[in-house]
């Protein structure tokens, strides 16, 4: 059942990337149904929860997404899953209503956590989020530094979607 749940969240993510949000909603709803009916944890957590929150933001359900992120962050911290907690912190910084200073504190914590555990993909995602904040606040040198580091990690790791995001953000910083 858990493998099927993860498969539905992966399909949901793929459908979101293809801008097929209605189908993605169905995929995530099926995953949630499995979580509630067939597992001991009645929520989408870990990377499944992160991708579900991304989906909710994409369809304009920000408040619901924040609730999903909060639940996921709490669960991941309880389980000691630092990389997933770092992703949740970066997500919160990107969408939660907070000051730029508060967002930067969460992003710094996500980056520190990812560096500590050596999770290159998580580090790249956290740095990319921090660079996006730097771009929004016109801290161009900080954005360029983070994006240069992101590119080194994603090129070595083969994370092509993150590479596209990093190159796009770097182009914005240069512009």
C-alpha cells in the first residue's frame, strides 16, 4: 500500500510538471486515501508531503499547503528525518506569510541542515530557495554565490530540473 501511495504522489508530481493539475489532484487524493485507509500514518509525509504541498500551491490552495507543510515538518522532526525537515523549512520560507528576515532564518537553517547531513540534492534545493529570496530582495551577490554553488551540486548529481531552475535564476540575477 505504501508503494502504491508513493507511486500516486510521483504521478501527481509528473502531472503537475506537465501542467495537468486536475489529474495531479486525483493522484494526490488517491494517495491520501491510501494513507488514511491503509497505513498507520494518515497523511502524506516526507517527500510525498513536500510534493503534495507544492501541488496545493500550484492550484492556489496556499492555506491548505501550509497546513500540510506544518504537519510534515512536525512528523519529519519526530522521526529524525533531517533532510525532509530541511525541505519543509525551505517550502515554508517560500510560501508562508513572514518577513524576509524570518524567511532567511528558515532558509539558513535548511542550508545548515543539508550541509551537516551531506544531502547534495536537498542542499541544492535549499540554496536555490535562498537564492530566490535574495533575488526578490535585490541581494544579487548573495544570489549569485548560492546559484553558483547550486550549479556545481546539480551538475555533479545529474539533477536536471534543478539545473534548469538554477540557470534560470542565474540569468535573472545577471539581468
